[in-house]
C-alpha cells in the first residue's frame, strides 16, 4: 500500500507506525500545497462525525468526496469478491480495506477537487455542484477501471477471466 505513494527505498525497513507517520506528513503537506495552489484559506482538517454543518467549506467538500469515494471502492471490493473488513493498514472500523484503498486516490479525487471547488463556491456549499464535479472527475480519470486493476496489482491477483469463456 505504501509503495504506491513512496519510493521503495523509503518503504523498506520501516515499521507500519513509521510509514503511517510519513503518510500523515505527506497528506498534511499536500493540504497546504493545494491551499496555496488554489488560494484557499486552510486551517487544517477538521471533521467530526455528525457535525458536518460546523465544518468550513473545504472540509465539507473533503468529507463529501471521501464518502463518495468510499462508496465506489466498497462496490468495487464487493464486486471482486473481496472483504472490505480485512484491512492491511486501517483497523477497528467497519471498512478497513476500503479505507486502505481510498488512501491511494484521495489526493486526486477528494483533496484536489475540494480545494479547487472551494474557491468557485465562494463561501456557499453547493452540494449539487460538488456531486457533478466529483462524478465528472471519476469519468474523466476512469477511476472505476483503475480501482479493480490497482487492487489486483496490490494483492497480486491473477486475472482468470480466460477460464470463463
């Protein structure tokens, strides 16, 4: 999982805890880079379950995009006959494998979109605009084709479709 985000020389000889720390730093830096790129005020990731309305606009957009991403990945994982409950990095939640896989795509499909659309929304959360932009990004970047291929690659699954002719 981590080798998809970091060069192999960084991943080798690191504990999961160390790799999770590196991932946290990578994501935090990415937030600040995107805030600068899109000229958006950023005070940090702030998400409290059940308190969506108290979040700032960018955090709302990230939360909505992440939720949609989890749904798509759950559908892909289930369609592949895999368990969303068996994670490699995440644990203690209903969908650890889904969260593991989602981390591969959040930068591109949640974070970048959230920051880019925040400026466009000019302080007003526009749910339909965000949904439309998210769906268009999924289509344009062919995410529904990428997810099964990436999962198969990560798990080193062999494609046995030739046996079902």
